[in-house]
């Protein structure tokens, strides 16, 4: 489980990097993971493009007019595929919760 949780936070960092590249090109943040997949040599690739990777489900949302975004990462099977829920946004901080979905008020990941 620990490795899956570490992979989830790595995927969140990769999404942040892909969003930065997307923003530099378009002046807006992507609203879906699909927009970040394969769009350039530094785009996302692999299972994360489906929204699911190594026991975690990832959701990317963007506010209109795409001047911010949120990332939600939840274990597909809480307690089995992962214990921690993660939340992050354009501020690049990763929040975590073991009680349910994380949000901006959840403790920061150490």
C-alpha cells in the first residue's frame, strides 16, 4: 500500500508539471487529464491518462476560465489499494486525509 500511495503523490507531481507546460503554451490550465496526455514531449503518458493508476483514481477539474485546477486522488478500494486520500491544486501543495476525501483544509503531506 505504501508504494501505491507514493506512486499517487508522484503522479500528482507529474500532473502539476504537465499543467505548467500546458499553461505556458495556452495561458490556461487543462480541464481534463486527456488534454495533458500526449500533447507534447513532456505530456502525461501511461495509465494515468485513463484516470486510474496503481490502485488510485485521479480526477482533474478546472475552474472557468481555467485559471486554476484541482487534483483529487482516491484509493480505488480504500483500505486495500491505499489508505490515504490526496488533494492538490495550482498552489502545488499536496494535502492528505485517511478519513475520506482530502481537501484544501486537510493536513499537508509530509
